[in-house]
């Protein structure tokens, strides 16, 4: 299961309200970068047939089976570092991060 902190849930709700539509957010892992994987978040207006969705902290989180396997136990947070603000993923399955911090590897697959 993927969880979300109160701060991240408030930020998602803020974005959904400002957007004026959407049933939640999709959290997924894409293949990219020098280490292999990166996280991606996007708005969800319609569920796909293979989607897994559930409510947590009044937010609907949507993902696919492959991503859920790679992100099981992950906590999604939102924070600020210097001038940068964004979502952070605390994934216990991450084995290593690339030097720029944008991509990562997972030991078990």
C-alpha cells in the first residue's frame, strides 16, 4: 500500500480544487534516467480497467499493479528545500539514487 502524509494530502486537495475536476491522483513509476526509474504523479479523471484505487486522507490514490509492487510501503510527502518545493517519495524498496536525485534503482523486482 502507498500512504500519503497530511501535508501531501492537503497539497493534492489544493491542486484538485484549483483544477476544478478530477477524482484523484495517479502515482506511478516510469522507466527513465541514469538509474532506471522515476516517480510520476498525474491527475485522474477516469479510471482504467487495470487501475487499483483507494481512499486515504480524503484523497483517491490510483496506481497500476506493477507500480504498486515497486512502491509497496512508500509514503508520499510534500516538502520544501531551499527554493524548491515538491512531492517526495519515501520508498523502502529503493536500493540507490542517481547523483542528481531524479532516478533510482530497486533491488527486488
